[in-house]
């Protein structure tokens, strides 16, 4: 009798089990994404003056759909979930049928332990092209693990410039521009705006090297431009 009760309990527990790995479908990218909550996992978003850098003060991932509970839920879940010992193996298995993954549609690689686990996932999934935008290279302790990621043939790590007016340095792999006419010479301009905000087969962000310039969009970043114009007088 007791054994029977235990069996029923075990079946009920199994039925309640939630999927552990939560990847987001992003309509823009034609690829899945593993993400965290923006800003609270983005230590690189804070400038030397203690305020958000320009690119993060207009962050798209703090407005619109990103405020909906169903969009927040997987990001909140992922912040705990990556700390499980089985997380790397579960990620590898979840990516079995994927060919492209974007890390951090929102959020950033805020923990060195997380960065080392992501590196393991990248190494164990050579069939997947990984694109990882980050500001964590600002912190010296992350540089070794980032260099190991960059050495992998299937990985594109892009350091995001803090600028929203097209300024970037030799270390950067992406920058925001006010519009297409402001694109610095030599950058690849993201053409998603020509395809109702979708990548439409473009995979430039997953390719190694070069600098991608993203034309700004959204009301929030529009306000940041207005503030900059007022401050400049
Ligand atoms: S540059 Fe290409 S791959 Fe990157 S976001 Fe734009 S359309 Fe997508």
C-alpha cells in the first residue's frame, strides 16, 4: 500500500515538472535566445558617473513587450536556473536542433561563473553559431573567458559601444546610430528596419569581426536623443 502511494506521488511529481531550459523565440531574429532581465544583470550599463550609459538609458528591453509578465518570467527563471549543476548538459540538449543562438536579447553575462558555463555550452555545441553581445569586457576578470569564446570558430562575441551617436573604439563590435545617414564609414548597417524589424535571412551579427551599426528605434531612445540635444544647447 505504501509502495503504491509512493508510486502515485512520483507520477504526480513527474507531471508537474516544468521545462528547465527557457529559450525565447524572437520574431526579429529567426533564432532563439537565452536571456536575463535587462539592467539588473548589466553591470556594464553603469558609467563612471554612476548613471546608465547612453545606450542603456534608451534600452529597448525595459519597455513595450519586455514589461509583460510572460516575457519577464523566463528571464527571471534563467537567473536561478543557470546555477544548477546540470545546466550546461541541459542547454546542450535543448540546442540539439538549433543552428543559431543569440545570447542576451536582454541582460548580460553578469557572473564569471555564468560566463564559464556559457563557454562550455559553446564548446559542446559546434553545430550552433553563437552570437553574444556584451559590455562585460569592461571588467578585467572576464577577459580570459571572453578570449576563449572568441577563439572558437562558432562564436561571435560583440562588445557593445556605449554610444548612441556612432562612436566606437577598436575593441567594439557594435554601435547604435541615430539613423542610417549617421553610419560611420566601414560599418555594416543593420537593415532590419527595411524588413519590418526582422533579420530576413541576414546573419551578419553571427559572423566574426566587423562592426554592426544599429539604427535607433523606439520612443525611449528618442527621449535620450532629445535630452542630448537639449544639453548640447
Ligand atoms: S545586422 Fe543582420 S543579423 Fe544583425 S540584427 Fe541586423 S538584420 Fe539581424
